C-alpha cells in the first residue's frame, strides 16, 4: 500500500492565490521544516515535517534536502522550442529579427530527426531550469509538433504545443494555406490532444502572417474540439501594431482582429500585450483570455514595458513567459529578475510573492490547469522543484542576511539561474538533478 509513496523534507512554499487580490499574507503557505508526501504521481500530504513524520508508515522513504526550498514546478506560458539554437542572435527588433533569424532557423524543422534532436535539447533545458509545464510554439511543419509531443510524452510531461498557421508575409518555405493549416492541425489534434498529459494549441503565428480566411479556420478548429488552446502574439512592437492596422483596416485594435475572428476565449493565451488600452483589457477579462508576460524578450527586442498594474486593475489573467529564443534565458528566475526591473522602470513594484505566483500558480491559472499543477495542494500532480539556497558562493553569502522567506525568494530571483535548481520532479519521479560538484 505504501510502496509507491515517497516523502520529501525541506523548507516548502507554494502559492494559494494572487497576492494582488487576496493580500500577501493570505496568498501562500510556507513550512520552514516541511514534508511533501507523494504517491502514484500525485501529492497526498503537505505540512510540518515534525507532525507528518509521526504518522508516516515506516516503509515510506524520506529524501531530506537541508538548506533547500521546495516549490511547485515553474509554468512557462510562452516559448518557442524551434528557436532553442538561435537564442542570443544579435541586434534586431521584432520584424527584422523574424526575417533575418527566426524564419531561416525554422525551415529545418521539416526534418523530423532535426526536430526531435532540438526538442530533446529544449526539454533538457526546461528540466534543468525547473520548468515542468510550458505552452510551446512549433513551426509550420507538422513534423515539428509530432517530434515535440513524442519526446514530451516519453518524459510524462504536461506540455501544450501546436503547429504554426502562417499563409502570408513569410517565406514560401514556411507558408501553408488556410485549408492546409486546418487539415494538418486537425490531424495533430486527433493524434495528440489530451493524450496522457499533452494538449494542443491552435497556433496562428500572429495576425500579420495569417489572412482572415486562415484566422477563420483557427476559430473553426476551436469550435470542433473540447479543451483546445489558442496561442498567438499580440501587440508586442509598435511597428507591428501599425502593420496590423494597415492589414486589418476595419478592426478597432490589434486585439479586435482576434475578437472579430472569434479567437478570444477561456484558453486563449496572447503573448506580450504591451501596447494595449483599457478597452482591450476589459475584453481580455470578459472573455477569460490571458496574457503571457515576457520581460526578457521585450527588453532584448526593445519592444516596450509590460503594464502589469493595468492588468491587475482590470483583473486580466497573466502568466510568465521566457519567450526563448528572443527571450535570453530558459531560467524563470532570470525572467523574474527582468520582470522586476520592468516594473521598476514604471515606478511599480513586483514583490517576491507575486513573482513566485506568476511563475507557478499564475501561469497554471492562465492555462486553466491550476487544478493539476502550479501549487502543492493535496491531489495536485507531483511536479515540483528543489531550490538550492547555497547554489553559488554569492547566493550563500547573501542568504546569511535573509531573515524571511520573502527575502530568500528575492535573493533567488535576483541572483539565481539554472544553478539554483537542485532537482526537478515530474509526476513524482526525479526528472533532473544537478550533477555533484
């Protein structure tokens, strides 16, 4: 009966709610000496170690992580796996960057073997950085999605991905047609959607590379299958926004393009959303759509500063995205480092608890899977990470002067990266562990 159980002892923190709505003190649960009990891939108990150990059967193994902090696995709400090997490509803003770097890189993903190799590298990086769930772009090639889901399924990961739909304003070698995009997406949906821990995202790249006819086909797919996601880009760059106005002259805004084509909804995730107004925010909230906040790519491409306080004011769901490869790190800790600075530049604050919320439960809520991942509540899937409070000599020295859990979190978010991830667990199994020094 207890053979599949395993317990993990360390300091433990997880988020219960958004600090912006519930208040910081009621938004999290923290155990300075906690115990997490896992069975058959699910969390079955969480509490004070001293109390739970007294009730734990003697044959349940306990893995002790002293001077470590356990939390839920990170949830990345926007990332491009085909761009893994073009990260840190120098010196362009969005539209030139796409033409000069992204499109030539994505051409190779017609080769299934190439796609599988990059998918393997990509998922290795996610595990090394503590990201256990992600919403992922493929390329226009069905082979890219097949390869990604094949590798993700083998690792028992909760992942969401989709084939890019793109029928104009892109090289011929990367374009499809409205009917092709519908047919190929439909085949992938029927093969992969809700298979094990996988889900499918209908993925028009962004409004400028899809005709109205293709956007209508995207909406057709969403209407035909339960639980699909819509994953695309929105209002990232001012030049892009101006281009959208020219291409869709009858639309009142960039978001209105997607609204007119029935693409707003409960599982619609729009990356960036930098250049939005109050009306846009109200429409996002009312449709239960969400925004992926991608600070490292927004700064890298010079796109602008995301207005998180405006989203909070309008009660828009927001998750965090690394947006690799315009994003400059797979690390959600480094992404939070940049998010903090984006807020500082707008005379706003981003607290350590709000940061942890964005990287875990906030992302899970944006994806409507917070009943499965994003916290450590009993019954949740056992995707969790172990953070090393002494990951580097500098972090170790700084932690001596960190007297609260909030301070410890902030140190990890400012100074941490992949070196701070001691271990990553997926469905209760060890998926990655930092090599011994």
